[in-house]
C-alpha cells in the first residue's frame, strides 16, 4: 500500500469510527443506564466480538452472507431481538437513587458477554468489512491477502473502539453532572433501554 492509499484508509476509518452509529449509541445507552464501568465493559465486548468479523472477512467466511441472503436475514433478526430483550431488561431493572455504584463482578462479566454477543450477531459488521477492506488490499503488497485483511481489520477495530471509549467518557460525564434523583435514575433506565430496543428494532426490520 502506498503512503497516499494508507492515509486515505486512515481517513476513511476515522470517519466511519466517529460517525454516530449503532455501536456508539449502544455504548452510550449502557453508560447512561448502568454507569461508566458498564460502558467500558460494553466497549471491550464489542471490540472482542468485532474480531470474529475480522477473521471471517480475512478467511472469506463473511462472503457467505452475500451468497445466502436467508442466513443474513436470520442472523439479523436474532441480533435485533436480542437487543430488544436487553433494552426491556434494562428498563425493568430499578436502580436506587444517587450515583450509580460500580457493577459487581458478575454483572460486569454479563455486560461484557452481552456486548460480545450483540456484535457477533450483527451481520452488518461482516458486510462492512468485506465491502470496505478489499479497497485497500493489494496482491502486490508482499503479504498474503488474509494477512492484509487481519492487519487492516485490526486497525479499523481499534479505531472504532477508541470512538466507543470517547463516547463512554462523554456519556458518563453527562450522567455524573445530572445524577442524584430517583427521577433521573428512572429516566436514564428508560432512555438507555429505549435506545437498545430501538437499535434492535432497526436491525431486525432494516431491509438494506
């Protein structure tokens, strides 16, 4: 890859990473409803889950979705319903008034596991990688195509995670300034849960 192509790749990656989208809304929802620790665990889970799609793109597995549309829509439906389930559970979970305490270890692991599953069940991520990365892969680069996919995919994933971390910090600061009353705690639960449910509904019904 020439330096000009690599700079174009980095510019496009940063643009996609920091453009408001489902992943940023997801981490913001987790942070608003459950606190900073949940937000960071969500970001870490999304980061790990994304490597499944990076590996799938590198070894050609993601292309199955373009060949078998039924599989794509089935996975999309499951992922959407799971997000709706998480949103409903978030709304139903009451939190005492006052600053949200750190999540207990078990709950932190659950937030992480939920986020990994949410990312893995989102076939749009797989489609993004097989549409985006090949534009910057070159057979003459001296590396196998799969290795180039892994390197570029890892860079993209790290850029997206940096945007998630910024979102968590911003959302947690907003929450810290506003928190304190039971009314706000109820509002934050409803806002976070509604965001997750809306994302799930969009994912499940989007025909694109």
